[in-house]
C-alpha cells in the first residue's frame, strides 16, 4: 500500500507502550487510519509472543494497514553506533535495536520509511552529519526505504535549517525531513522557513499539540504531556496550510505521547487521535 498526504498514520507512541500488535492494528483500523508506525520493541514483543513475521504481515493485510515508518534510527550520527547503553537504563527499550535489526524488520513488514534522529550529539559538524546521513540513506535504499530526518529541539540537529542542510548536502534521492509539530514549535520554527522547503523533501509529518509556553522539562514533556491536535496552542493550521502550498504529499502521522491519553486505552486513544486530526485537517484545508 502506497501512503500519501491523504492518509493518516497512527504513530506508535500515541498508544500505550504495552499495547499488543493485534490490539494496535485493530485500534488503528477501527479509527480509520491507513497505516501505523512501529518501534523495534513493538515488533520484538510480537515475535516474543510467538508471532512470525509472516503472521504479522497477514495481520497488517487483514486490517488494511501499511507500516508507515520504523522509528527511531539512533545509530547513524558520527560515533553513535559505538555507544553502548545497558538494557537496565534503556527506559524506552530503543538501543538494543541497531541498524541490522531495524532494516530487517522494515523489509520484512514492508515499511515505507525510517525516521532518523540525533540522540547522543557530539562534536561533529553538519558536513560530517551529512556524510553519515548519505551513508544511512544508501544502506536504507537497499531495503526499499525512504529516510526522513527529524530535528529534536535539544539535540545537535535542533532546527529545520540544520536538518535541511544535512539532507541537501547528503543529496540522497530517498532522503528528506520529518516535520513534527512539537519540535517545529519548540524550536521556534517560523512558517516562512517551512515555505522555503521543497515539498518533495518533506517525507513525513507528525501532528501533535501543546501549550504556547514551553515546558520546563522538554524531554519529559515530549514523552508524556503532548496534546491531541487542536487541543493546544500550536499553529497546526498554519503548518498544514504551508505543507499544502509547497506541495508536500507525505502521510500525516499522529504522534501524541501522552500519559492522559494512554490511560484511556488503545482503542479510545486511537479514536480520539483520528477524530481530532480529521477536524484539524478539515478546518485547515
């Protein structure tokens, strides 16, 4: 299934972390999503429960869903792959899944793309990051994957200009950016900056919301306190309109890490996420 700007993708973090694979797909399908994003831990949990990859593919097909993206690629920046994070301090269960594991999962499940982020920082330059990103894109292309770079407001790639420069210097035909509304807003990105981005470079969009005033602890807030689209003060309508103006055709992910939303359970969280996003898109377009 090819995903485009008319499709909604239910991002992994919008549902409670322990949501099983079948429950995740059922919630997404009932809410009218076209795809889901997955973390390595989601796939591994399904395998640990005794489900084969062939079964996972059949479940996706039966629910009419595609895998929008695998998230996150954390190992690609200079020196990152050499950093070892012990399992006991890996609270998000991210770092045991390196490139080979994620590529294998993505290819087996027919994922559309890979989401790249800078987790560890370092003293590398944007030119060095661009070289590393080009290598990631080349390896990902062997598995049929697009790669989108998401800037994180506190990272060494903290804003749209930095992310776009890396992508442009890399020059990979399968490389682009991920416009996440939370990091867009917390980085102080102006709509005029987004207007200058070629629409073809926007390979992913993630909608979420929050208060106008930045939270005191950004990392905690982004993982626990995001709001449904339209339930906060971000200029989501402006972001959506500009994306349309520049011709971006990426699927619309809904990524709402929220303890309050998770407490409602997977099905209700998916229903509310889809309904809120559709209302926002209708008003913006």
